[in-house]
C-alpha cells in the first residue's frame, strides 16, 4: 500500500470514529486521555456550523397587536394571522398614535384597565378594531416571568382565541355618567368613616351612640350639649369631624339631585324605574355602567356578568352550586341587592301578594337568600327591558 493510500485509510478510520460508524471499536488510548482530563480532540476533526436564517415578517402582515398600556412607556407585540411574531416595540406615550397611524387596519387588544377606553377611542379613529380583555382572562397566557413584553404577548395571544370574551369600549358620555357614581361612592365611604370615628371617640367617654345614619343628628347634638362630660380639648376636635360630616352630607345631596335629574331626563331610566327595587340611582347606574344589551344572549348572562349567579363546583356529572360569584360590576350588584332588600323588607312587613313568586320564596327560604334571588331576578328583568323595550308589568298571582 502506498503512503498516500495509508493516509486516506487513517483519515477515514478517524472520521468513522467521529461520526459513530464504528461504535463497537474501542477508542485509542491517546483519545481517551489519562482518566483525569477529558478525552483529547483529534487535531484533524472536522467541525460543521449550521446557520438558520429566519425570515423577518413585514409590518404589513400584522393582523393582531397586543398593547400593554402604562403611564409613559407602552409595549406592543404584533403577530400575523398564523400567530407568528411580526414585531416587538417599546413605545413612548408621544409616539404611540404616530406608530399605529402607520400600521394597516388590524385588531388592537388591550387589558380593560385605567386609560384603556381612552386609547381604544383614539385607535378606533385611526381605523383599527379595538378589543378590551378583562385582566383575569389574560393572566393564564403569561409565560413564566411578569414584564411588559410578556404581558403584551399574552394579550396578543388571548385576543386570537376564538372563544375570548371582550369588553366594549365606552364613549366619553358614558364614562362621564359613571363619574358621578364613583364620586358618590367615595363620599359615602368617607361619611361612613367619619361617623364611625365620632362614635368611637364618644365611646371613650362613655357615650354609646346606636349605629346608622338616622342617629347621626342625635350624636352631633350630644357633642354640642354642655351637660355632657366631654373635655373641651376633645370637644373642639370632635367639632372639626362634625363639620366635615355636614360638608360630606351636603355634597352627597348635590350628587343625589344630579342623579335624580338625569333619571327624569332619560326615557330608558324612566322605564327601568318601573321595576320594583330600581330607583333613580340604580337606573342611571345601569345606563352608565352596563354594556349594550346585545352583548348578552339572555338575561341570565347579564346576571352572571353582574355576579349574581351561583358559583359552580361541578364534576362527574354531579352539579354543585354554591354562593354567588360576586364577579363583574360590583356597583350594580350592590345597588340591585340593596333594592331587592328594600322590596323583601316591605313584603315581610306588609305581606307579599298571595301566590306570587316572592310570597312562595319567603315561605320556604331564608330572608337573605330570597334577597339575593330577587336581585338576580331583577337583573334579568332589567336586561329584558333594555333589549326588548317596554315597561315592567307585574305578573298575575297564581291562585
């Protein structure tokens, strides 16, 4: 054998060991090393490098954009119809609208949070279709770490699900109508805190005041009564709280008058007020906070959105129903429950019509359970009036 042929045989044998063609043949001792160091690499071993060039999708191919909004820095995640990533952008507040004005019309998804309705209206004017997703529906799509890029990707992926539920974008007038209820709730909470503070301070000096707003006037009279054993240093501070309480009461009265004026001027609110337990505050709150009735397929879906339907824990074909879910709009749920409580209280005092649904429920169920059930029933009636028009007509009692 020639010297060149011998070199070719040695090279092919070495390549055979390298590529696993001679698995049953032991490696030479020079390749194994001394047992301490790693096996030596052959000087003539061939190394192959594989490169994969991925094609960058064009911005014109984007179909869905997940937008994570914030105060100043926004994160956008664009994907095409197949779900492939088109771009990931970090945008400042001043650059957001300029960036989306250069995109072709697409679906822009955001979490339904503070500022989402404003940006939804702005992006709609640019020709995009805006989808607002409840944050609880986005959370399952977040992979591992929580950051803006992961949130935007999760929003984009959630928006592409065929059975995802979305929140409609509110217009400016609808948002303005909701401000009065948020402000009233804040003032009512502050009034309750002030009353509780006064009751607590007076209890330190042996003055027990019953709970409730009707007893506030008597409590303030006892603060001003010189016969009460109150130190002057404490009486001066209690007067400050009393003045704050009167101011809150006056502001709440102003908001109540505004709500009543809006209820009288709105024909839909007047129709809703024909339902027992629905007053001016509840009627105008429904108009301001509830989405369009076309959003729900039936009254039960509206009641479930409010959070008045039982929570399910069913498995194996066995249905288990628990307490109400308390999901959705808590303001409407609270107002409907308060209205139903007033109706049940009057029925317990004066008696419900014989044979009516309310009379049958009160005869065999606890009063609080009947109150929640009546609130659920009221929510379904509200949806029926919103979707089909007309006014409420009490059903005839079964003899």
